[in-house]
C-alpha cells in the first residue's frame, strides 16, 4: 500500500510532534536510568524554567518534584501543566492539545 498525503514525506516521524515542535531543540532522556537522570540534573542546574505536563504524581515518582529541583536550583521556575485540573475525576488523565479540542 502506498502512503499518500502530508505524512508520506515524514517516513515514520510523528506528524503531531513535527508540526508542534518545529524549530525547537530537544533531547530524549530515559529518566529511569542513572545516565538519563544525571544529564537531566545537569540541565536543571543551569535552567531558568522547568515545565512538565506529566501526570500529577509522575515527577515525585521520578524524584524530580518541586522540592527536589528547587533544592538544586533555588531560582528555578517550576511549572506543572494539567489538561483537566489538579482535582476532580479526570485529574490523573493525560491530556494534549488535541484531546482537549476533541472533548470541547
């Protein structure tokens, strides 16, 4: 089957990611490995802002909750985005722009 359309040129790359993250620099880290965590903490030491959209309890499970990161970098601005709020029936549900648009 031949793939046609806009996704054909991406050859296995994620269209959502590519369209929403164009011209941005990024790095993929496995936070559950010692090496991944070491690199992450070096980045945090010099960062101005840390923004996460993980589930509510994920940062603490990974050991990167506010208290931990603020102790390493007291000037760090720590922001945690939540698609459905921090309380309520969907507080632990993951969300992205498209899931919010679909619900509305």
